[in-house]
C-alpha cells in the first residue's frame, strides 16, 4: 500500500478474519501506519480472543462501544493525516463515510498490500462464551 505512514488503520473484525495470516498483516501494516486496531459490534471478549489467538498487538479496539462510536473516538484520540477503515460490505462503507474515514474493502486492501486472503474460514465459534482453563 502507499500513501505515507501518517495513517490510522482500523480493521472490521470480520475483514480481518478473511485474511490467511492476520498477525502478518498487522506486522506489515505497522511499517506504513502510525496506529492500527480492530473495531467490531461483537462483545469485547470476541475481539480479545481473536487478537490473542493470532498474536495481534493493536493500538486500539472497540471495547464495549459500537463501530461508529469507536471510529469517532479513535479519530479524536489519534492525530494522523489519514483514517482508513477496512471493512467487508456496503454497511461498513456507509459507516466510514458517516464518521469521516476512508473506506477500503478487504479484497482491495489485500490486493494492494499483497496480503493472502484465506481460502476457508475458521469454523471455531468465536461468539461462544470464553472457557476458563484455571477452574478445577
């Protein structure tokens, strides 16, 4: 990708799930962005489980807020020249436009940055309640 490094990049969780190696994508993107993170309407633990499982270190995440409020908060908190939201559908594109972010479809982002799109999706139920392994 090009356009300079003074950029904040946000991935919709579902967009990130479409990539073969989310960890590699974050490592690559850190070379040309200032801040990078994940936003989602899913509960916080779903995002946290995914990012831990994939060893993703993010500068921000949506937490208990929705995507719109998260993107607005990120824009207020991180001062960069560009704000790019990588999403999966027209709703994401509409949202990006509404909150003043550039929108990039995951397929276009992957092609431009030479990221590998996964051929299959992980069948694990990410919405399941987290299982505590410290209980007897």
